[in-house]
């Protein structure tokens, strides 16, 4: 809780608008729901609210966590890896926007300005679910995203045609399966950080994305970092952090 919010809360307690017991609950760093301890201070510590990993949770558990965060006024709550079947059981429980391809929902969606510039680049159309998970994550956090899709190295002219977009980005997320060559090519063209995302797209020897992961880890291009296989969320979150960075010497 920021200083201004804390001051407002104390004034509300003083005026009798909020009971002391309720204020204590609002000041608590987390709420224990039994099946989850919801971290309400994460936004104050890290600049973004806790993200709900939908896979492995029941619709009832997801609803309980969202409502707990809603009670603290949290908007744009990300729910990742949310299947279509599970999403159908959440309808009417709370407001949200859902992208079935990315398996991503944004609960309590609220308008906010998008700043900076992130580019999300895909090698092929089959990589789009992971791309959209990255792009929608960054947008929900408050970053502006440009999409450059189906621009893999098998047709390099497609990537070069979008070079002006890549050169203006503060950070690039490069998503590829198969041999995972795209991030190295992008990393050799631009001056900004490149986050490589291997996907599980590919034939047998692709080994579920392991071949692309190892290729990206061995990239000869400087400035390329790698997240886990199919981890579009992690890439989008990191890209947002880079996009929003301000150093202590910034003027």
C-alpha cells in the first residue's frame, strides 16, 4: 500500500468510515483462503499484482482468489493457462476478458494507458498462442505491443520488411519452434534486448521444444536471453519490466 493510500485509510478509520478491524485486514500482506494465501502486497513490492496460474486450480478456487483481490480494488488480474472448459464455468462469477488461443483471461479489466514499445515476433502461425500470451500479458501490465507474425527465417524477407518496427522497440519477444533460429537473427539486427521463447512446435526430433530451447541458449547473438518452453507469460512480463525501466540517473 502506497503512502497516500495508507494516509487515506487512517483518515477513514479516524472518521469512523472504516472499522479498525477492517483496516487491519486491509493492511494484512496476504489473505489465507485455506487453499491459497493471496499476496495483496505484491503490487507494492513489484509493481504488478499477483498472477493466477489457472492450470491445476478449480473454477471455485480461481473465483475465490479473484474475489479476494477484487475486494482490495485490484483490476486487470491475469489468469494464465485457463482452459476453455474451465473458463465456461467462470462466466457470471466476475467480469473478465478471455482469449481462448492464448488461454489467458484478464479479470476486472480496466482501461489504462499503454506506454513504450514492445515487439512480439513469431516464426510461424503455429507459434501464435504463445505469442498472444506474451503480448496480452504485456498489454495488461500497461505496455504498448506491436505484433510481427509469421516472419520466420524460412522466408527472411518477411522479417526484414518489418525491420523498422523492430528497430523502434525497447524490447523484443522472439517466439519460435522447430530449430529456434529466429531470436539469433533478430538479435543480430537490433540494439534492444531480445527475449527468446522456444515453443513445442515441431516434428519428432524437436523433442517437445527442447531442440529450440538449446538452440536459443547457444545463440551467437549478444543481448539474447531465454525463457522456458512455451512460456509466453514469462516473456511478456519480463518484456514489460524492461520496457518500463527507469534508472536512478534518468532525467
